[in-house]
C-alpha cells in the first residue's frame, strides 16, 4: 500500500483510486454504484459517493474533501467499490492515507 500524506481537516483534496485487474487498468465504462470506503484509525468506516474520472484508465474519485471528511489523524485505509454490468461488485486494492495533525 502506497502512503499519501495530508493533514487533518484538509479542504479541496481529490481522493482518486484506480481499478486494476491482472496488472492493467480495468475499464469502468458503464460502472455504477461507485463508492470509496474510508476507515479512519477509530475504525468507523465512512462511505463517500464517487464519480468516474476516466473509464478507460479505471479511475474514479470522491469529490474534493471538506473539513469534516478527514477528521482524525493517523493512518486511514481507503478502498473503492464499483458495479460493472449489473453483476457482483468489484473492489480496488486497499490504499493507506496518512493524515497528520496540523500545527495550527
């Protein structure tokens, strides 16, 4: 899991994930029910609605963050979920997001 560093309460950050299958981008053409699950250190999972950025590249993102989205410092675990062709849901690989406290 690659780590990205942000600060607690950061505003305006896009959270983008990519769907990969067999080492290549998975096309999200026609994908529905895109979600990003975000598990903060406290363990209470948040669910964010996502939109496709590039169907061909398999990328989707959560809207730019608000101050209340990343409200805990520590390592968050992120995972995307999507449905293709009305079949069973698919998931992205889990990613770690390090949220640090701000000095002021």
